[in-house]
C-alpha cells in the first residue's frame, strides 16, 4: 500500500483542525466579545486602551466603534481573540446596540456598563436606558435562537445563574442579566470628594442594582492601581484569564465586588428614614430604590440628541480637499433651494 503524499498529510491536518475548531497542536482558539456602553465621556475608551496595552490618547467615540486584541494563555499556544465594541453618545444611539449582539456572538458576549460617578444626576437614567435597551435586544435574540436551537437557548438562560451560589439567600429575590455584566463607576477621584451622605446613597444604590442583576461592581479612576484591577476583570471577560474573588464594600474606598459575593442583608434598605419609606409608592424593589435615589439626585431633563456633534465639522477629522468640496456642495445646495423656492412662488402666482 503506497504511503501518503505530503499533500495528503497536509490536507488531512487542515481538515482535522477545522473540524475541531483548533489551531496549532490541537489547542482550541478562544473568541469572545466585550461591549462597552455607558455615560458619554465616561472613560470607556481609556479602559479599552489600557486593557490592550495601547499607549495612545483616547478620542471621542462618535457612534459604534470596534477593535480587537489577541492574547495567549500560555507558552507556545495560539492567541485567543477578543472583540471590543464601544457605543458612543451615552443613551442617544440605543438602536446601534443590536449590531454587535447576534445569535452567533451571544454565547461568548459580555457587557461592561461604565457610569460617570462625577455626574450622579445622570447616573440612573443612563444606567436604566442602556440596560433596558440591551436586555430587550438580548431577550429577543435568545427567543429567536430558541426557535431553531431550543437547547442552546435553554443553556443561555441557565448560564445567567452561574455566578450565584445555589444556596445564596437572595437567589429567589434577584433577576440576573441575561449575559455577563460588569458595572464600572468611573472618575472615582472626583467622587471621593463628595459629601459622605451622597457617597453612601450612590454606593448602596449601585450595590443593589449590581446584585439584583447578578453583576460585578467596581470603581476606577486614572489611578494605575485601580486601572490594573479593572484590566484584570476585563481580561477575565475577554480571554478567560483568572477570576478575582476580591471584595471591598467600604464606601470610603473604591468599591470592588465580584458578582455573587454581595447580599441584600449586607446592602441594607434604601437610605431613607424608616418613617419616610412608606411615602414612596413603588411596585418593585428596583422602583423603590429608583425613587429614593432620584429624590436626592433628580435627573436633568435634557435632550440626549442635542450633544451629538457633526463629525463633518469635527477638527480632528479635517481634510482640506474634502472640506473644500463639502463647502462648495453646501453652497450649491443652498443656491438650488433658493432657485427652487422662487420657481414655486412664480408657479403659484401664474396659477
């Protein structure tokens, strides 16, 4: 029997790798996605660049941006791939949330919600709008997946409880987010100078929200030590490297609470006097915490769309030839509008 040719051996090896989804010596390639959403100018880009070891100044995120990173888990092993998505504009571009979250990516997808601690009046509406829009879309994707692969959809729903111990006393009182969620409070360096009572309300509220949704919660700033801790958490989401069991619930320090390690008994009740709690008419615990929080930090009624800048007028994207042509076309358009208006008025007079 003739021996195999070099071509046949190479072909068989490629087919073997393809069928196993591996690279190299049978080592599986990991591929995950992390989606950063949150407060406008809240520091999302800075965190991503730090996690990818990119020493470059962050630029404003205009809409939806993408980058990726590669990292090996060990010596002489293929590098895993992490896809990083970032939604700009705060809560003004919610429709774009559906682009990176699909039935193909959902099983390896994580959400990082970055909230600007220095703007407490914007914190709850930003958090609520982004989380609700994301959860609604994820639920739709899981429902759609269930129609073609009920087993996969069932596994997805079960995975939401992975961070919660089976004997945790709050298991029946929470509603985990459908995919892994990390909540990061940014600009802690400003927040730490707030009045003690305000810090207490913000800390307790965020602890409740994070625990209710089965999320991790941590604060960060430009401090290298805090950024390193955040980087470790993001690496766990993106590359499956390590998992911290650290916990810090002291409101006088940066919070750091891994999902599943907090409890309602430790968080306590909403920070209002006991004789005032009955004045808040709420149907759910989440609604009660919202009313208590917004009493101290009423949301500012602003149009979320008015802050969106026209990228064509942004100096960082200036290109002289393109800009000159744009000005010329704008002038031609205005001239066309004026001539068209005159024509219509003349037609109306003639008729």
